[in-house]
C-alpha cells in the first residue's frame, strides 16, 4: 500500500468497506425556508511472559489480508454485486457488501435495512437526535468519526446532515421532487437506487453555507478540505463534477460514500464509482 494511504482507520482495514438529499425529520431546518428545499429533496494487565515473547519472536507476524489489491486492481467476487432480475429491474442480492454498487441500474431490495446501523459520535446540523437520518452502518460511522476528528484538529467545522434513509422515505422524496421539477430532475434518486438506503452514505455541510446542501459548498474552506481529505478515511465524493453523464446525478460536493481502501484509488485517478467497477478485476 502507498505510505500515505488511509492510516487513520487501522481497525477497519480487514474489509472494504442518490443521489442524496436531506431527509426531513423533527428539529430539522424549517421546511418553509427556500434554502432548505434542496436538502429535503435533495452517530489486571500483567507484563508479557518473557519466554512466550522469545518464542513469538521466531514466528513471522501474520499480515491481515486486504481485499483490494492496488497493483492488479482486483477484488474478490464477494465485493461485486450479486444481481437478480425482478420485474425487469436488477436487484442487488448482497446489499451488506461494503462496496455495494448502487445507482439507476442496480437497486437495493425494497425491504433492505442494514442490521448494524448506529449513530456516529459527530456533530449534526440539527443536534444529536435518535432519528433515522442520524444513522450509518457501524463501520462507516467509525470512519466518519475519524474524519470529523481530523477536520476538527485543523479547525474545519463539519456537520452531518443526512445518513440512512428507508426505501419508503426515498419514495416520498422522489415523488415530491418529480411533482415540483418533473421526471428529469437529477438530485433525488428513485427508491431503491439511493445510497442512503445502504447506510454507507452521509451528507455533510457547514455553517458557512447555513448547513444547506448546495453546490457552492465546493468553494468553501470546509468543502475543499473534505474533497482533499475524505479518501484518507475511506470516503469518496460520490457524485463528482463533470461526471454527471456517468453517475446519472448532478454534482454533490456534500455527499460522502464509504468504500474503504478503494477510496484511495478512486480519488487518485478521479474515478466515479461506475468507472472504478469498469476497471477493477474480479478474482
């Protein structure tokens, strides 16, 4: 692995770990405020035995196997989507896969809800509340905590805005977006195609943009820090600028997606997740 890669989350290195919009819930920003409309649509130590230590010194240390191989750009089969066609739609059958590939073409099952959802210990734009959008999958939540801690050390203020979102909630948001902007709107995902349902995504914002989810976030100090550092913690900016034709969604500098070690390769080569899976080999 490259020396500078993802040193912050050693505990997560054994596995790899839409468009999105802020889900409305209690205590979220006033829904009547126009600046928040896009968010709605859009947590006895004894000394070592010397004799045992001497024996262990003769044994080579076991290295933990990392699933993603940079040199060969390869991944084990279990990190690729397992698909079953249901009513003409490609439904992901292994949604717990930390690299689950969700977009317009590959959908999560309508009844899928991750079993390991937790609330990351980070700042939220609406305060710390036990509501659905506060949750992420446990591994992603730990990575988000590390990212926020690093940002805080550099006086970068971040706030989590919207994480997990159920299939039914996504249906509500999608219907609202289509009613307002028409079927060609490009910020609210169809139900099943939202990464928020995977529990691996979190929208992030800052006070500098009133905690809104706006493209102007890329021009802020916080947005630039996030873009330049998220990959060190296993996150990518999922919907990149000038990749709209590939991802099928508008540019979202606020949308973080956890992908683990693969974040380094994706960032350094400026790939969309679609491009990454076109390149990576299955082993």
